[in-house]
């Protein structure tokens, strides 16, 4: 993995400047999802109580994770699944490869899994001669376009129907001028079906894993995971160790929250439970850490492990909606990406925590009550302390700090009109130059008299300021 | 009742009329207002950048200026939010805790502490829209955030409804962030400007003539965008409306 710093602001600017179509389309569609989420949440009177409960269950599970993982392993094994442990992406991918090669499988159908994205699994398998086909429509679009998902629930949401028509025309020979969603979906269905039927193994992720039963749950709207899990003889599930829930009865809370938060629907179209292999089949479960236990040890950031990947924080985030998910240059984008990505590579993702206005909407919307906005601010402190920030940014702040520290300097700078104009970007905008403000905005006008001068003139006429006070 | 007035730097230099209105408004309610002369900044801009070393000095000075007062009132939600919730670059002495606990944003002070029920001197015969800042909504809880499923309340809206003649228009995205975000507005200028422009279009779609806010910093950013785009919207601090000027 390259650790060149991701310039998320520049990437976002490129998405906005691309044309007049993509960014407004992206913003409107995700805002519509947020509106549907509001309506769905409002229809549940105990919504806020559910969030509290979900957050507490996750906190409990994460603080007793070793116990629940062992319980899960024992129960899953008892039901005939084979359980593997993977410390990192490399071990995860190796397990998958070993399972496939020992059975001479060279074609896999998979359902979208963010963990497999994290592990860069598809590229790993393909360079070893194994064909990997995404079964989720959005994810398949991304695969054909050689791009990672830009949103964890709607991976191709940054693309218009026109973009998709173009990609399909190149990849599967459809009419480039026909962007009718019905036509495109049907064309994809026909193309993918053959691959689904021929695949030697099906791969899924998991939304929840239940310690008490050793089963796991996969939620999709297209039913594609179910094809993968039931057509080929071998089912491999990649499960992040944070996906654990203690009991089946906990599930109801999370199922109620997940789809309502994601798309504003009552539940996903398919909520499939897997306990042990099906008759005559094999079930392999890879419990994967890949940085999670390290994250669990970070006092300020471990709450991010509660995430159920609903994407609500992305839909509500005004910055993400304008930036597009690819701008983040990471597996996870949006607010949840900002707090997860630096745990994979602090230097590479050191600019991400600044790509937020700290408006706090993500924290309020999150179904498991992760303090996302506060964590973003805490990440800024980490980046500043570890000196990941560009030097120009640090110097500007040093200067601003000095001005604010000394009232004399501050008021002197402020009242001298010409000096004030020169110092404005530093003490008001804290910036290297006037340009970024001025490109889109007129500069504010300085008042003829400051508030302080007014106060001294009208409210304290008999008390002239002593030199000490200036 | 004695109140120490906290006037953030940009209000002092660019929007003194918002400070004057705050001062006059508090006096109208019989409050004795003191303005500590050596105040500069609460340290928020540096703290938001993660720069604790530089915010510490500003925070220390703030405490020197404001310690010992029962009430410290500032007409700026994001600065007050910083003092109350993130003022931790310096050791948390008794004086620091006391200052943090006693700092109020103007709207919540009028609403919660003074419990005002009328502004008989205020007339404002315009269609206007309210912009509560994100810090005020989700940080200080002066309004119910639209994401949260609790009962509806909006303290600044409630105060404005007491002003004769004022017609408040509702927006499509009532509490969407305007994109100011402190340093974000320059370091992430493309996204920031787009957010501001979208916000302004929301006002225009609903035919607002004035935008009223308890947080002038968001308005500074929005005003700059509107002016640049040649849009004739007027931006004004809530204190000026409640006080009946100065405009
Ligand atoms: S952080 Fe919260 S809102 Fe965001 S994806 Fe995770 S669970 Fe959903």
C-alpha cells in the first residue's frame, strides 16, 4: 500500500469541478436517503432508546470480545462450519486461497464485503488466476470500472445512469446510448447469471455474528448473497471480529436500526441467517482482525468498532455528499472513514480529519451512537502532535497563536486599517493567502469603529484605557 | 444581575453592530454589562486544528479576563461551544471550570436564564430565514437537531416569533451546515463554497430577504458567497433583530 498522503480536499474539488451533473446528483440522492431515514426513524417511537440499547450491547460485546469470539467459534464448529483466524489481510487472503486451491476452484462469486475490500482480496485472487465476480449490482459496476466502492451501502452512487451505460457498453456490449435502468439491470443480470452458475465457491461477508449460536446474518436487497451461499458447493464468509453480538435476541434491535438508518426501509429485502453448512456443502468462516484489536486498544477511538456499516453518517454528511466517496482514497469514506482510515495508516490519511466542518450531524444520526464528530477532532490532535500536517499550516497557526496571546498585538493589528487587511487572513481565516477565500467569496468589510472602540467611547466615557490595557 | 460580555474577535472588527445590539439588549432587560477590555479570542480556531499548544495561551487569557463572573455571555454559538465543551488545552483549575460553566450563548441566556417573553421595541417587517449554527444546534442544543427523534424545540425561532412583523420562512434543509467550519472554509474551499451556495439557494427558493443567525461567523462566509454571486440577500445577527437595531 502506498502511503502517499491523500489530498482529500483536492480530490473533492475535482469531483465538484468535473461538471454540473455529478456532484448535485450525488448530493440530492444521498439527501433523499437521509430524508427517508428520518421518516422511518420517526415512525419508531422508541428510536432513541433503541440507539442507546444498541450502543450498550456493542460496548458490552467489545469489552468481552475474547469470550464471545471463543463462544462463536465453538458453536459454529459444533454446527459443522470450519473456523479460521486471520490476524491481518495477508492471512485472510491466504486462507481464502488455500481453501480454493485445495479444491481446484478457479472462479468465485462474491457478495459485497467491506472487509474483503480492506484486504484487497479480489486483486490478490485474480493475480493468482482466480476469477472473482461481484454479485451486487452496484459493486459489479465498480468492478467493471476498476474502482473501489465509493459508499458502503450504495457503492456506485457517484455514477449517473449515463456513466453506467458507458461502462456496460464497453464491458458487456450493451447499447451505449441506452441508459434505461431497467434495460441495464436486465443486461447485467443475463451476463452475471452464467458466472453465478459456474462459480466453484461463493463468498459473503456478514452483518452480524451471533456468539450464542455460531450463526451469522447477511443483509442484502438483491438477494445476491443468497445465490452465492446456495448455488456453489463452497461458502466462505469473511467476518470482522467486531461483528459479534452475544445473543439471537440482540439481533432484533440491530435489524430494526440497520435498514432504517441506511435507506429508510423497514428491513433489507433479504436477511439471511447461516448456521453451519447446508446439506452436502461446506462452510468456511474466517474471523479477521486486520487492525481491529489494535483499534480496540485506543481509548479515544475504540467506539468506532461499534459501527454496523449502515452508511447513515455518509448520507447525512454535507461534506461527503459534495466530495464523492472516492475523494477519500480509502476503503471507507465519509465520517466513518475519517475515523477508521487513520487506524490503518496515520500518515496516508492525515488530511482526512480536516475534511469535516465538525457539524456533528453524523454523531446524531449514527444508530449505535458513535461519537464520530468528537473523534474527528481528536484525530486532528493526533495529526498535529505527530506533525503530520503540512508545514505551512503549522506556521500559520503559530502566528495566529501569538496574536491571540497578546491583547496589545491583537488590538494593534486590528485597529490599524492597512495592517488589518494584511493580517486578516491570519487572524480571521488562518490561511496562507487570501486566494482561497476570495475565489468564491467577497472579503468582509472592516467596520470603521470596532466594538471595543464603541464601548470605550459610549459605555466607559470616564474611564480612558490605561496603556497597560492596550 | 451582572454579566461579562464576550465579543469574539471577528464581531469586534467586522460586525461591531452585533456586539452593540447584544450590549443594548442585555441592558434593556436590566442587566449590568461589563466588557473586559483585554479579551481577544477563545482559542477555538487553533483548537479546531488540533493545535493545543497555540490554543492554550488564548484559553489562559480568556480565563484571566472572565474569571469571577456569574454569567459570561457571547453572541456566538461556536465560540461559546468551544469554551464550554472543548476548553481543555489548559489545566482544569477551579477558575477554568467556573468560567466554562458560566459561559452562555446569547439566545440560550435570553431563553433559559432571563426567560424573556416579549421584545416590545422590536419591529422587523420582512420575510426572513433562520440559520442556527451547527455548534449551537448540536453542541449547545439551542434547537432540536433534525437527525434526533426527540420533541421539537428551537429557542432562537421562539425568540424571533416574538418580534412583530417578522415572517420566518422554512427551508428544505433547515439545519444543513453552511460549510463555514472555521479553517475548513479556506483549506477545503471548493466543498465549503458549494455548501454555502446550496444553502443560499435554499433561502432564495423560499424568498427570504434576510438571513438571521445567532452565529455571525457562518453569516460572514455566506455573505461573502452571496455578494460574490451578486445575490441580494441581507445577513444579520439575531441580537440586532431582537434589539430593533442597530442595522
Ligand atoms: S458510523 Fe454509525 S452511521 Fe456511520 S456507518 Fe457506522 S453505524 Fe452507520
